[in-house]
């Protein structure tokens, strides 16, 4: 699983597109221009119109420069993106300075760059931009032009009220930075884990499809091999007991061997491959357990149920999901892992128990979420990146796609160990015989 952790899954796709920043800035500039025009020409309030338009024009010039310099599909590294957002904060500060400072209701727009940074950039950059906002808000609390108001009148708000607005903006910026970055982090982790799940599924599916390729190769080779067989038999009849009799016998023997091999290959991808195509619940568990029997842990399988044993179609996703859960139990078991398969006419249930320390109390409710660190005392997984919960997430996702419900718990004291229960409606489990996705 460390291979997945070393992949840069979507990191580049999370960078800010230049086109996105340009479009958002054009929207902001349109809003600022409309606000100035309405305030000056409609409400006829006193506004330093010329300086304000210069500030807006500077931001428009930057937009034009970005459009010329970059293509629409280009994405910015964190450094240039943070500089663009920092410029937006300073541009808004200059405009607010000319139009009433922190007392201007549009001071809430400080939250927009913080939100963008929290979603797309690193925590360090977001903290830096938040500090810049707090600094600008502090300056505007003490230094600014009067709030635009009717000619001959001046709106004077209590200083304490201005301080309250400043604190509200600063606290809102901090809250938005923390909340949005946390939500974005969870979304990125989930997206990366789902991408890893798709990679695992694709790899297992590719291995499974080799059976079909082998069958196709066997079918294609069958015709020329049949021709060779006929030629050998004709030569045996013509030459009889001549000096080449032993050579012909050897050739005939090798032809029969090739036919047997091709027959085996053809059975791998056949529509009715018997045990190679369908398998009972017990055989499914035996295949999943097989790779994990050599780690000093006793693994027992018990079966009980009413009626015939459930049968499903061989499926790499199902096998991988069960195998991963069994591997996890083996990693942390003290000396044994017990697997119980139960079935009725309505349900199929597989329970995996170990005698290890069990799931830690602080993560048991989140087991199966991606990148939830569990325990470091793994038996077989010692590589960097193990124990981050990605394997359990992939296993849980694959099994749930097969229609299963996966539940995790710890044994009831005085017993200790983890318990994982996987259950399917029997009809859903046996639908796998017709090709489970």
C-alpha cells in the first residue's frame, strides 16, 4: 500500500487555474464598479470616485496581463497563487480605505480570498493570508476616509462599534480558514483514497482478464495444432517402422502435451468453468486466507448454515476485499484468527475475529475512513505508510460495492480482539454468479 502513498494522486489538479482566478476577479471588479456608480450617481453620496476607479483599473490591468501571459488551462503553483490572492486583499483594502474603512459593509468580502486559499492552497499560505487580512482590518479600523454619505452630512459610528466589526471580520476569517481547509482536506483524502481503490480494482481486474486472454490464445492455437496432429499421423502411416519412427513418436507425444496445455488454458476463460469460474463461500474464504497462513498465526475457518452452501462467481474485487481484512486481522492477532461463515435462506455473514489488542477506542468509530492512523505494532506491514487505514478503506469500499455491509467492533471484555462482520443478502451474494461488478 505504500506505493499508493507515494503517488501524487490529483495534487496538480488541485492547483488554482489561472482562468478561475481571472473570472472571479472580473466578477469582483464588476461588483465594485456597480457599487461605486450607484453610490455616486444614484444615491449621490460623496465618494472619491477617481482614486477608487484607479484602484479598480489596477486590478483590471493585472487580469489582462494574466490573460496574455497564461493559457486558460494553466495552473499556478502555490507561491504565485498566494501572491494573486494577496494582491486581491490589498486591492480591497485600498478600496475600503477610500470608502469608509472597516465601517463599509463590503468589508465582509475579505472572506472570499481566505475561502479560496483554504480550499486550494496549503495551510501555511492560508495562515499567512489570514494574518494579512487581520493586519489590513486593524489598519482600516484606525485610518480611512469617511463612509460615503449624503452631502453636508457625515456618518459617525462609535469607535467601539468599529472595533467590534473588526473583530467580527478577523474571527470570521480565522473560522473560515480552519473550517474550509478542514473540509477540503477531508475531500482530498477521500478523493485520493477512491483513486487508490480504482487502481487496486483495475489491477485485480487486469489479472482476472488474463484468464480470458489465455482462453483466446488457446482457441487461436487450436487450429494449427490440429493440422500438425493430422500431419504427424499421416507421416506415421507412411513411414511405418523406418529410422524416423522414434522421432515421430516423440513429436506425437509433444503434440498431445500441447493439446492438454491448451485445453487447460481454454478452461480458464470458459463460460462454464466449474470450480475455476464459480466457487462456494468456503472456497472463497480458503482462497482469501491462503496467502496469510505463513506468519505464525493460526487461521481457522468454520461454516454453519441451513440449506445448500452459497455459491458466487469468482470476482477479484470480492477476493481482494476479504483478503485485505484477513491480512489486517493476521497483522495484529496474538496467536489466532477465527473466521466463521454463516448462511440462511436470506443472509450470508462472514465474521473475522482475532485475539489481538482490538481497535483503539479513539478510532474504532472511524475505522474504514481513509488515512485514519490505527496501530504501529503490525506483524507483516513494516514499510513506511502502513497503518494509515487506506487498506481498510479500499477493502470496505470494494465489499460494499458487492452489496455487503461491513461493521467493526471489539470483543466484549474480558475477551480482547477485533471483530469485523461482513453480511450480504443471500440473493445479492449469489447474484455474483452472473457477474458481480
